[in-house]
């Protein structure tokens, strides 16, 4: 069976109230993500906290294949521990080094369970890399960042798509976010340098 391609078999649209009805049949297999897309994504957009985009099959009956919520962010260079700061700075020209670097946050990413064998998540990442490096893009974006769920499957997905942990260890991440040792780290911040990955 031929794999579905976001680039050849789907239409990308900004997620709105009209498309929200289609979302009732959408599940990515994660109840937290499903709940966000069904109940909160539109409100996030109205509050200018994030914009959600979706890919629909290009033939009727239309089905949502994937959803992604994006927001402006940055890597706050001055607050990183020295070894991590040095690692980030090495990829930036000396005269461009600063307190922070522009980034886009992948706030949520979900792929319909019916299409999860088609590498749709990787296709979404590939699309985002191209989209933010395109000359027509209206904003500067050096990095993609994601607060990846702190589990092996999610972290492996982002790692195989070019993301690296920003902080060298969970202890370093705890210090950065001032998380007490007794509290679990639910997500790990990962990043991708768009210049190195295009």
C-alpha cells in the first residue's frame, strides 16, 4: 500500500472553527494532545498564544491527517550554563551572538492514528524546516524548539528528525527551570538549528 504524503496527498490549512468539527474524529493516541486539539487550539489562536495548522486528505470525505501548534519563542542564551551556551554559540557567527536567538516552538504535534505508519510526523518536521527557511517567510527563525514529552519514544522521534537536547542532563534542566529534585521532569527541551539541518 502506498504511503500517504503530506506534500502530494494533503492540503494544509490554518485550523479554525470550521475544521474543528472534523477534529471530533481525530485521535493521535495521546489523550492530552487529543483534548488540546478538540477543545483548546481555537482559544489559543484567539488569545494569540499559538497558531494551529492541519493537513487534510485532499479527497472527500476529508480527514485530518496531522495537526501542529506553533508559537514564537527564543533560546535565552544568557541563562544557559556555560558549556551549553558555548555549544549554541559555536554555530552562530561571532558578530551575531546575543542574549537570545529567535526560535519557533512546536507547542503540540499530533498525527492521526490511522496514518502513523506513514512517517507523517517526520514529514511535518521536514515541512517546518523548509517553511521557516523559505525566502518568503516573514520572520527570522534560527531554531525550532520543542518541549518533548520525557519518554523514550517521543525523544527518539525528535532525535531522528534532527533535534538535540538543549540541556546536557536532566539535572541541568532542573536548574534552568528551578524544578525541585522531588518533582518529575515531564518534558525535555530539544532544539534544531535550521541552518545546520537544511
